[in-house]
C-alpha cells in the first residue's frame, strides 16, 4: 500500500510545540470476580487498556477515537488516577502522575481537569450552581469568599452563561447549559489540560456546534491543551490537531488530523472513516463493513487484536503483536501490512 504525506503549516506548528503530557505503555486491567464454583481457576482480567503510548503537546487538541468499549474513556480516567493504573507512566512536568499522592497529586489535578459526558449526574441537585462551582476553590484554598464569588461570576460569563445563573439549581438548566457548567467547573482552577470524555455526544447537533466553537475560543484565549475522547469521527475532525485510533485497548494508528482523513492506513481506521457521512450531495463512498463480533477484552485475540475482523489478515497477524512504526511525518501505525 502506498503512503501519502501531507505537509501543512499546522503540522509544522505542532512540531515546534513542547510536550505537556507523555503517556508511556499504560495498562489498565480490571480483575473479574470469581463465582463460588470457580475458586480453583486462575484470575481473569478485563484488559481495558493494554500498552497505550502517546503524547499531548502544549496548546493542541489530541483526539482519541474508537468504538464503544475500546478503552478510550478508561484511558482518560486512568491518566488522572481516578482509577488506579496497572502499569505504565504518565509524565507531567518531569514527574510520573501514577507515583504521586496527597498534595502532589492534588496539585497535578489542579492543572489537569476532567469534563464528563453527563455533567448533571455530578451536580448536587440541592446546591445552587454558584456554590457548586466555588467548591474547587475552597478545596484548594483559593481566595476569600468574596473573591471566590467574583471568580465564579467571571467563569460563568466566559462559558456563555448569565450572572443570574449563579443562583439557580441544576434542574433549571438545559443539557447544553449543564455542559457549559461542567466546563466552567473544569476551568475554575485555571488548568493547563482538559480531559474531555464524550463532552457533546448527549447534545443536539445544533448545541454540539455551539459547545465545540466555545471550546475552540476558550482554548485560544487560555492556551489550553485538550484530550478529546469521542466515538464521533466528524466531531473529532472538527476539533483535533492529531488523532489516535483505539481498538480493543490498543492504539492502532496515530496521525495529524488532515493526514489521517486523507490517508487512513490501518484497516480499522479505514472502516471507521467509511462510515462518516459525505457532506457533498451526489458524492458516493464505499462503506467498509467489518465482519464478525467485537472480541471480549477478557479474552482478546492473540497477535494483532484486529486480525479476527481484518479483511487483510495474514498468518503472522494471528501470532505476532505488531509494533508501532512511523510511515510518514507524524503518522504511526501498528500493522504488519506496513512492515518493511
């Protein structure tokens, strides 16, 4: 298969940026509870994230995509130690987040915040929004009561809400407004990186575009970095500078956004992109339908985890785990089809 390298000013800008967070060989295995009749059997694990490595640069948006259950959300939560990692490193400011605890971990969580898919479930229905937004400032001992109120008022304005919203309760807001509140809570501590887990998937399309445009504006104003986790390739294309594609706990391809959409190399990436709607009427695209069921992460296939559904699978794919290799500028892939 031939490769195509796309040179752009955007790629050159990315090359000049510093690394903010480096993720190295991260694994997260969940133990499966045994039944009464299985006490003699070996412990089994759900291999949610299995040897994932990538980096996030200062000021960029890194998109992480894949089917539901591929491990992308678990990856995001593991990076903040919201769930304990099994192995690996997450290097931030020269320190491994996975080895931090107490005050050091709290300081990192001030710099790296999370935005969840459903902000309503994390809002106290008995508290006014203003008081909820002040909680992180209280926890981190920032400002006097009056200063905290002023900070909250300022952040409400920044995310497109009105000052009177300070006094309202969560049930008085629409879905889009609640997501703005979730964003405000993540921004209140002036972080450097936001990890966003499906932040617009539960919203109407018109509201999605408003939130995405707001995210771009805030990123430019505050020089933020984003890890944008989503299953929607169209949304990820709109916001991301680089994209990593996950399948069954592994990162199978990574490239700058324009390069990935113009020249997808991994068979799984090609199948994902073939399902993206074509914006031009009359233009046709061949849909790639993957055969077979998604394997269980408790018993993933040997060798390449995609070989059971890959139309180009070879004998070696069943035995050898493909190593990630560079095939173009910034374009890496884990697939035996591109071995020299």
